[in-house]
């Protein structure tokens, strides 16, 4: 340990040294100031490479490929595309036990949900099951999350149903509607895979967490409202096709007198009570997580049996009636590759694909963080994209990771994506042998299952936390929420995206600035608002700019600094203190500057010159100092006006201050 | 001055004090560390008000209204809308001398330019003159720039001409074309005024300087190419209507054998030579700025006279022939307020209005900085908008500030907007009495004048500087340039905007991070890349995050920090040094954090915990520390893990390091 020097001891020695060299024998301050470092000039290609790397390959996907033989690289490459090849070698019976239990659990949860979600997308129930067969298999081979449960999900089903039925009426043209659904699914997959391959995965980061919370909550309410029709047994053909709360409520009350069916309500309400109770138990004691997980299947079995023996369907209780038997038929020839529906399918696919991606990546990240393994977002996107492209050719609609089923999967102790394979096999067996059993399942039960499922998408706690932490985020959250609930899913989504972007733009155009003061008994300069005890140095105004200075904010930054100066001057006038003679700009947080930024600094310098105030810069970073020299600005204001720290800069101003009466 | 304490002396005392309290008698370090300040909780309304104020009223437009009587406030309000009322009181003969000279100079420059620019917009020549009459008057009353010269400009004329002729053929339907032009002008004005009134002026900051340089250069070349037809005397009706260089060159060479007119070329070339020589003289010696300013008018007079006596128009030299006499007719009833052209005019107006605004605001700012007066961007926009709305009703097309004429105005010694009024009067007199004199003016002269005018829009020096300072900016610049030259004006503009946005997005999603080391002989920690001599503290990794942590980058920031850690661990393994035990995140530049950011920090903390590394934060700002406490993250990681400076944080880690072998 002899080579290690304790920093604290070193400080002791050094501060003395600084004091010694700062003051010579005549008592006047002579500064031997540490020069601001200018990083060695990089060549253009390296500079460019570094930027590209940081932008698109920030996670160094090729790190493992370094220093390997060619064959090994090939193997690693194949394993990178199909992670199953690498983890299956370490697979063992113990892991399989976890996977089979969790696989069976999510299968029991997904079967009734799938049937309900397919209805939400205005598709026949079997398409929901189809989408829980092929996509999970593909994901198991290509995906790298160990906990995600793949299949149709409520929000994407709702979104797809809304967007598709804006184009084609699903009751009048069911065949065309299905074809458009497959087309959209195909392009959703293409979008996802393209983003992954082009390493543009960071684009989905532009949907802020707050906006997603609001959007999900709104979607949950919209979905629950949609279920009221089935839940109340309303048969009216005039039921609104709109999804906003006002239209739906109007339709419901209009049918209150003659359209509601008490038997349906009775069945629905009692099983909803059962499901919610199961949910409550699961929440209270995590040991009983399987209670809410199998409650839906139990409800389906019980209610189906009940309807079958009472023949309640003859008393107006709506039943599923028919689910086609057999596994996914091919749908390759059904995708629109030409005609007007091509572009419509493409647009819908892009939107649905992005929303599905956001959900899947959020889930993947959450569980990866919990179990502490790394997920490559871009690779995940390729896997999700591939799975939807294959899905679109095998009669599936857009599948993604489901929040509720993934949580159950996790709690049931899943170890790898094998749990998805188990689920997929159970779904296939259901499709092959059990579909006739669903004939008497009342639709009200499906409605109850969906309502109880989407309720957990309304995240009150997150909304409260958002309110506490960031009011602007809360506006985004509420905007998305009310947009979905009162207008439509698309508008809600649009509001969420728009507010997220507005926040980014505001951040970029209006960076924070602060005046600094000296913290007593230190040589540290800090924000005077945060540390009211920090003292200003008379005659010196210290301003910190908290952002890179780019074209989008250069003008604001310049004007804001001048406004700090005006404020200071006004204050000084009142107090008869010394006039401001030095303006120190603390540049530590200024990570970059562009041509507009340099122009702004030049203009600032000129404005200050007219007021005989000297411009002093403190601690410009490597990129900034380089550009200050390249643009000749450093020589323009004088190299001796650039210091390593604010303390150095103040010290250089102070002697002149002393000579001035 | 007894209350003033010399900071340098104070430092001397204080550093000793720090040393004393850092080390007690037993030689071990006991830290009495300065607590990170938590700013007093603001109430919600104030917080919100502050955000809104900083976003939309950053320049405090109501500063002067404070502490005034109601009557005074009313007067100030009227003066704010019509600045002429406040400056005209201080107007005197000396100022008028400057204004009349500069006014006459820019009038002599604008008359031939106006005629040429109107042709660029596919309008009759008088419309160019109309647009130099009404808009400058309105601007003089409402605008606050003293140097800007208002009128039609080359780039906006080109843009308008291109966009309008995409909709209506100006030769076949001249009346409809004009009406659409007035409609577009109306909406250009509405757009500008709306941006100003809603205080959204900062939106135009999103067009980066680099993109503008490229766009202007490209537009200049396109305009010059357009002039070749008139310059070479080509009469072919099949001359391309496209503006890209390839189409235009093809058309020119196709007509080379029979379509060129040598007399036209002779006149055009000799006067172009004269104009360029005048420009050169003006550039060499700024005293002779008036030479290039009056050269165009001299060329017009000479060439007109020459054509008149030689009757060169009978030998194929194209002449202006007819400019309608009389001042602007009303065009209120010509604006499309309904029908399909309403929306087309609206769209074109918005684009043209924004481009015009960008130019005017850039000019206004440049000259305001040179003479050191403040310009309220939003108020300027209202003035420009009002002037174009009034213009659209008086047969004007979009007017804005002209670069070349404003520079001449400035150099001729203009004092106030009165120079615009003088110019406007001269234009009116021309319209009333002199238009018949332009009958024999050869079109080749107008082409030569426009070519010599737009040449200065190609700013080589700026492009070279951009290349030197920022390579990404240079790509934006070149993208816009080649987009305009090789494709079209709209595409070039689109590329400019897209690249500008891409840069902002890149900035927001990929903030810089750096590892810090200790600068020898100080207690200052700085970027190890910039200061290679900075020493790392063994066992401690110090990372600085250079941006607010928002949803758009939270995930990247977290992963980047973990990657720094992996890099460090790999290095340490090789050197058999101590394992990293502390990760200090320097948060000074982190000005804000949102819910996603807090989540990312939590995830970071958990990942570190699994590796038994402690997370330590240094110097979180006021907003961040507040949110760290509100979200309970501060208590989660331990309040004693948050320090005022990196040095304090390192000192707190060091003793534990020392005990550890």
C-alpha cells in the first residue's frame, strides 16, 4: 500500500503549498495559477468514431468479441442473435422446475385473458390464443430477458382495435379487417426490428415515464369502460364505437331501462368480486401470488359449468359460443403488400409496434434490474420484431411483454425463457383439444377478468410520486390520462409524446443558470439560492451556466447572464457597494459549445466591454477549451482570463479590486 | 471599504481552518463536513410561476412596469406596442441627417433589387416595390430595431415563388397566383405575430446557425442559377421550372446553340463586372461602402439609357417593358378566406413566415449587439407580423429584414427606423412618377444585380469556422446546402430543420460523462481526459454526469456509469490495485432530475450494492437535492453519503480505504 497516498493528508500539504505560492514576501498576491488543460488534438476520424460509438453503440455490444479467434467470433455472433444457444448449455433440472411451475401459472392466466383481449382488438377469440403460441416460442429463442411473459396485452389490443376499426368496420368486413390486422402486425415487427438493427433503440426513451403512467392509467379506464357492455349484458347494436368516457356512459345509460341483463350482471359481478378478492390476497401476502394467477381460470371453469347446467344463455346471458379448433393457420398471403391498405397498415403498425416496444422494454429493464443482469435494448428489439414478423405470418396479432403476466412469472420463480415455451405448449394443447369447452363461457366473465387485470395498470402511487417530484411530469401524466379517457387512445398517446417533447425542448432552450457565492470557511463557490449563507465577492459577479451552449439556447444564455448582471447592478446601486467589475462565468457544466455558442460569448464579451466589465471564464471542459482556442475566442478575451477554478479566478480579480477605491 | 474582505487572504485563513478541523490530535481524519444545502420548500404556485416566467418571460418584459402609476403603466403599454412614441421624443436634426442619408442609400439599392426579387417570386415587378412601401412604414412604427432595412428579400422570394408555383402556374393563372401569394403573406404575418404574442419566439432558435449558413448558401446558388436564364437572354419556353442545379444546367446547355443572345450577355456581363468591382471596393475600404450601394442604381440608369438609344430590345435584349404606375391597390378582398386555397396558403405562409422571421431576428440581433441595445425578440415578431398582415391587404408579399440592405443602412449611419420611412417615401415617389423610366431596363441587368447581391449570402468563412469548431454542425450546414442546390428549397429547409433537431436529440439522450482525478497540488478534481496528470484515487471511482437526468437519458446515464465501472475494474485487475469500493457521482452539472432519473439512480444503487460498492453523491444542486429528499432516495442511500464537494466525499471514503488492506 506504499504507493497509495491518503488524499486527506495530501490536501493538508498542498493547501499550504498553495498558500505559500499565492503570497510573496511583499504581501501582494502573485498567482501561479494551474493552467486549464487543453486535451491533445484528436484526429477527425477518431473524433467522429467516438461520437458515433457513444450515440449508437454506447453499450459496447462488441465488447465480448475483442481478442477472440475468428471461429469464436462466429460462434459468439450466432449466440448473440440466438441467446438460447448460450444459456441452454447451463440449463438443468432445478431451473426447469422453476420454469415449469411459472409456465403453467402464466398459461392459466393467459388463456382467459387472450380470449378477452382478442375481443378488445375486434378479432375472434382464437386469434388471441394464436398470439400466445408462436411469438413466445420465437422470443424464447431470440430474446434475452428471463422474466418477460410474451403474448397479447390489453393496451396494445385496445390501440390496435381502435386504429384498425377507424379504417375498416370489423363486423361488416371481418376478412379485410383481419388482413389489415396482420399487415399492421407485420409492420409493427419490421419497425421494432429496424429500430434494433439500426441501434435507434434510444428513440423509445423519448416517451417519458410520467407520460406512460398517465397513458396506461387512461387506457386501463377506457378498457374497463369497454367491458361494461359485456359486463352489463347490453345487446344494443347502437352501442357507441367511440372509446371516450362520455360517449360510453351515454350509451350505457340510454340502454339502462331495457338493455341490461340482470342474470349477466349477477354472474359478472360475483366473479369480479371473487377476482378482486383473489387479487387482494395476492397483494397482502406475496406467498399467495398464485391465488390471483389462477383465479381467472377458476372463474372461467366455474362460470362455464354454471351456465352449461342452468342454460343461462337462454335467459340472455351472452356466451363465447365458438372458438375455432386447431393451431394457427398460415397468414402469409393475407398481408397487404400493395394497395391502399398497405400504407394504412404500415402507419398503424408503426404506432402499435412502438407502444408494444415501450411496454416490453420497460418490463425487461425492470426485471433485469431486479435480478441484476444486463439487457441489450437493441437486441431485445430485434427479438421482439422477429417474433411479430413471424407472428403476422401465422395468424397472430401484435404480441409484446405483459406487465401482469411477467410479474406472476417472476414471482412463480421462472428461471429462463423456458417458462414461455411451457406456456406456449399449454396454449397449443388448449387450441387442439380444449376450445369446445369454452363454448358456454359467459362473455361477462371475460369482461370481469379484463377489468380485474387492467385495474393494476392504474398506478396511483406512481402518480403521487410524480406529483411530489416533478410538477411538469405530473402535467404530462395527467394530459395523457385525460386525453385517453376523454378523447381517444390516439389523442392520449399524441399528448403524451407532445408533452414529453415539449419538456425536452424546454430543457434544451432554457438551461438553468445560477449566481455563485463563497461558502464560509471553504474556498468552494456554490449556488447562492441553495446556500443563502454563501457570500458574494464584492465587485465580482459569478454566474454558472448549467448546460452545453448550443444554437438552441445560446441566445437565452447570453441574455440571462446579462440579466443577472442588471439584477446585481440594481442591488449594488441600492447598497452603495462597489460596481461590478468582473463577470466570472463558471463553465464546469458547459460540456460543449457550438458556433452559435461561440457567437453568443463574443456578443457577451462585447456587451461587457461597453460597460467596462471584464469577462473571466472558469474551468471550461476539454471540448469547450478546444473550441475556444480553435475559434480564437480564447486569444480574443485573453488566455489569462481562463482559470481552473472559480477560486483561482476570484483571486485573480481580487488584487485589482483592492487597488480600486 | 472596510466591509470588503480580500478573498485571497480569506482563503489563507480558511484553508488552515479546514486543515485543523479535518485532523484531530490522534492523526485520524474526522470530518466535520459542510452539509449540502436544501433550499426552502417553495409553494407550488411560486414554483410554477417561476418555471413559466423562465420559459416565456425570460427577458422580463414587464420590468419597466413595476412600481408605476396606472396611467404611467398605460402609457408604457402603448409605448411598448409602438416604440416610435418613445424614441421620437428624443429625435433631433442630427439623427435625421444620419437617417436621411442612409434612407436614400438603401432606397437606391432596394428599387432595382425589388424589381428583380418580384420576378423571383413570379410576380409583376411593381409588387416588389409595393412591398418596400407599406411594410417599412408599419415596421418603423412598431419595430424596435434601429438598423434593419425592411423589404422583399431574395431567399424568401425564391421560397415563396417555389412553393406557390407548386400549387398554381403563375403564367397560366396569374390572378389566382397573386391571390394565393397575398393569402400566404397574410398567414405569414399571422404566424409571426402569434409566435410573438404567445411568447414562443424561442422556437426559431431551433434552426441552428450552421443550418442557416448552409441553407442561405444553397439558396444563393439556386437564385444565381435562376438568373442565368435572364442573364444569357434565353427565351425558350421549355426552360425548366425546377430549381435544382442539374435540371437548370441541362436546360441551359440545351439552349446553348440557338437560345443564347450575345447582346444580352454582353450587357449583363459588363455590368456584373462593374457591380462586382464596386462590391470589391466597398469591401476593401469601408469608407467607400456607398460605392456598392449605389452601383445597382447606376447600372440600371446607364443600361436603360443604353438600350433606349441603341434600341437593343429589337436585337433580342429582353426588357422590363411595363411597371404599373401608382401606389399599392387594396388586396383585402383578394385573400382566400375559404376554399381549398385557404389551407394551401396557410401552409405556405407558415413556412415563409418562419424563414422570414429567422432572417429578420438574426439581423436584428446582430446589429443590436453591435450598437449594444436590447431587442425583445417577441415584440419584434409582433411588429413583423403586423407589417405582413397589413402588407397582405395592400398588395405586398412577404417582407422581412434584408441582410445586404441592413448592412448598408448601418454603414451609412442610420440612427433610427426613420431611414426606413425615408426609403419608403422614395419608393412611393418612384411608383408614382418614375416607373415609366424602367421600361427599357434590360432584364439582364436585374439578373446581374441579383447575382451580385446573393453572392454575399455564400459565407465561406462561416463555413470554414463551423468546420473547425464543430464537425456535426458542418454536416448540418452541408446537408442544408446540398439539399437546396441538388434537390429543392423545401427539401434543403427540411434537412436543415431535421439535422438541427437530431443534434438536440443527441445532446439530450447522450449527455457526456467523465471520470475525475485529483489535480496535483490542489484539492480540485477534474476530467482525467483533459488533465492526464490528474491522479485517480485508488479504490474510488469518481464519475461526473454532465446534464440534467431526465427520462430521455436516465437509462443511458445509469448504464454509462456502470460501464465506467467495468472499465475501471478491468484496469484494476490488470494492475493488481485495490478493487473499487466507492463510486462517487459528481452531480454539480446535474441541474434537474425527474422521476425516471430517480428510478435510474435507484437501479444504479441496487446494481452497486450487489457488487458491494458504495454509492456517494457530491454536490447535488438545489432542485436535485430537493427531489432526492422528496422521493426518499436521500434516506435510501443514507444522508451521510451526500457531500458538498468531491474532495469531501473522497476524504470520507479514504479512512475506510486506509483500514482496508
